[in-house]
C-alpha cells in the first residue's frame, strides 16, 4: 500500500493523493470541475475533479457539497455530490490535491 502511494505521488509532482479531513476549515466550488479546500495553518488545496460536476458551479456554500470519503483520509477517488432540495445530486469523483501558494499577508 505504501509503495502504491509513493508511486502515485511521484507520478504528479506537486500534488497529493490525500489530505486530512480534520484539517479542513472550509471548502468552496470554483467552476464546474474544481473545489478549493481551506486548511488549518493557512494552506489551500485545489482539487480538480476527474470530470465536470453538474451543478457544482452553482454550489453556494460548503453545506451544499457532500463529500463521501472511503477511509480516514480525504483522497482522490472519493465522491462529492451537490445537494439541492429534493435532489441528491450526481456523484462526481475527486482528483489529486494541488497545494496553492500561500497568500501574502499585508
């Protein structure tokens, strides 16, 4: 398992396969195929979904994004849904996590 994780990490420099969901402060949609995760300590990760997710660009806040993780970590291959009244939403699949540069503090 560890060997597979190292192989995946080496395949896309600058990206992670998983993040710790306990460190996620908030998440927000950015377009139809991207979610930004704000983390403790000021880090941010961009996750480009494997494909466009119908309704994601209209997701107003994190309460409308349901993340279904398969284990203790939030990983590529886990599912996300855009929840609307009376509609469970389409299942979309998370990609790899790319750490964004920290914003300059003024």
